[in-house]
DNA sequence: GCGCTCCATTGTTGACTACA
DNA sequence: TGTAGTCAACAATGGAGCGC
């Protein structure tokens, strides 16, 4: 059978390797292969099939390994792994749902721990039999002593049946909760919140009624992300431990007009049977499908060019700006990872000067043999002109990073597009177009790195 | 333009440490 | 043992992007 890996992001080799090793261990089969390669599958007419194959990993129980780019309808785990012969559909059950994190414990406040929890609660509505895995990918020296919040959050995950990978956990501390009373005491013994804050606390009112306090109101609605996660998973764990009575969220700060049917927490509350103090919970239904294959997004283009460059040339990326606002790091020559500044002058920005935002590109590739850095803006074809315009915004980025850390490199700015049925590009600012038929179109003045990468890819398939 | 999601930083204060 | 200074842990809030 084949392994199918569905993801919203660019698949990273280190993470794939961890997934394969986990599979081999979980399925009790031998494997070998240390250096893997990600290959775009081309049809005979040299168009892209929108499927990648991973080579270099061998396992007795796996014929082929494929990667497809997808989009989640609501919150989506980073990877779904299917073990089957045919292309997965939403009706198939994934073997694993994997959430990858690079949050180290230095940042383990409420956000790092709780915000990810709601994904695991959410996916159980669709795939209750799928094994849930939390994967710690970036091992930058584990902190000696985990925080109480971190311990509490991890124990909640363990109780839900989530497996933790890539991290050593002391089994004496990190163990699933076995009773609701144990859960209540664990939270009650943590350090109290500052005065004026609403602490998360579990109150067993009577044998059919548990109250959990926690603020859910934020900036005009139900969008308090850390607590959406915390209260979801606490409630899910209370159910998992067998409680059938009333779970009531108190001190949430919401009014009736704030609770809409499309809100993620409202949906989870419907499924788990959670009530909100003083409010009527609207009947809400979940989006029908948990995911679909991505066919529109600009990332289809940038992920493609990135993978072709990294797998068919010696070059690699030194900066990657992820969708949303996940922290991206700028990589210096000696391998340092720098967190980028967001504003040229933070105070001026806060005072209302929006010009202080430092515009950052979607991707920066390093062409060592040509001594060029290639700054890439990704766009859908229909927004081609926006992409070209945005190329002018990177002066501050160049001054602060590229010219400082790669002074001898020539800076090339280019747009990478996805979409349309066009097979030519007139604009010299556009370096590459992947059209919706999978046609690979190089721009008139495409960076040499793109030409080399595409040429090597075509040679591979000849 | 609003609502929602996601990833992130910020504010407040308890706890610890060094020192007199 | 009292106190100033610093760090770290708790919850609150900021802000970008996307879909409608």
C-alpha cells in the first residue's frame, strides 16, 4: 500500500523523516533511507500532476509515498497521513493526524500550549479513529524544568490519547488524568493568575454539574484563542473521563450577540454538550468536509518552485514567510536563525504611522553558484499586478537583512504565479508561472536559478 | 468591512535571589 | 529577616490574512 501525506504547507524533509520513522515503528516494520528527496511527478507532456513523490525511504510495508497540498475547512492539523492504495478522499479515514510545532518551552505560556489543543478536539468530530500525534520538530535544547501550564496542557493531550513525539517526557510527571477530581486539583494547585484576570478553574458543583471558568470574549467577539483551546480540551477530557452531566463555562464575558453558528468554539460546544453561563447556545453544524484538495491558492506556485530548487539544485531557502503570521526565521551564512523585526520603528507604528511596517517577501532563495539572492513574491495569476507592485516594497528588508548578511550577493526580485490557463508571461517581473493545468512556464527574464532547477527537473523525467 | 482563525506579543504580579 | 531587583508564569490582548 502507499502512504499519502496531505498538508497545507511546504513539506520539510526533517519532518517527513520523523513521520516515516514513526510509521515504521508504529507498524513494526523495518526501514532504511537517510537522505530523502521530494520529486514533483510530471506527466508525459511535462505538465505537473500536482502530486509529489518522496524517494529515498524504503519500508517493507510501503510501496510509494505521495504528498498532496490541501486546505482545511476550519482548523486543520499540519499533516494527515493515509495508508492505502488509492488517492485519499475526505471519506477515507487517515491513519494519523499530526500537528507539528516548533514552539520551545521558553515560550510555553498559555498561547503555546493551549492554542493548538482545539485542533485535536475538532478533528475527532470527523475522524474519531485516527491516531493523534503532536510532533516537536525543532530541538533547540529542551528547557530543564517545564512550566506548570505546559505540564497541565500536555497531560490534557495525553488524556485525549494524543501521542507526543520528538520530546523526552518524564513519565512520572507527564501522565494522563485518571479522574475529574485529579484534573481539578492539578489546575487548582497551579500558580494563581494576576489580580483582575479570570483564572481557568474547574468547579465540581454537584455530581451532574461541572463549572469551568475562563474568559472567551476578546475584541468584540468569541475569539479568545488560548482559552478556546483550553476550555475545549478541558471539556473534552471531562467527557473522556466519563462525565455525562452538565458542563458549564462561567465568567466567559460573552453576550448573546457574540455567539454565532460558524464559530469554532460554538461548534465544539455543540458536539461536546457545553453550555455557556447565561446564554443560549445556538444549534450549529460543523462544516461537512474536514479538508479538500487545494486548487486555487498562490502557495501551489511557491511551494512548487521551492521544492524544485531544493531538490534539483544545490541551492536552498534562507527565508520563508508562512501563511498566516507564523514566525519565520532568516537564516544567516553560519546557520543562525534570526526572528525578523516587523516594524522599522515600533513606537512610530503604534502611534499610527503604517509606513513603519517592514514588508517581507514570501520566500528568499540563495543561488550560490551565481552569487544571487532571489526574493520571491507569490501570487495568484489574477493578482499578477499586485505582485509586481509589491516587489517595490522590499528596500527595508534588503537594507536590514540581505545586504547585511549576504553583502556579496546580487539581489534579484521576482514574482511567482499560480493559476490561469496561460502558457506565456509577458511581464519581465514574473519569473515563473505554474498554471492550473500544471504547465511550467518560465518568465522571459527568469532568475538563472529557476531555469537551472526546471531544466534539471525536466532532465530527470527524460 | 466584518467575522473568524491563527500565530504572536504584552501586562501584571508571584517567586526567587542577593544583600545588608 | 526585610527589601529591592529580576525573572518567570499566569491571563489578556494585538494584528495579519482570508472568506463572504
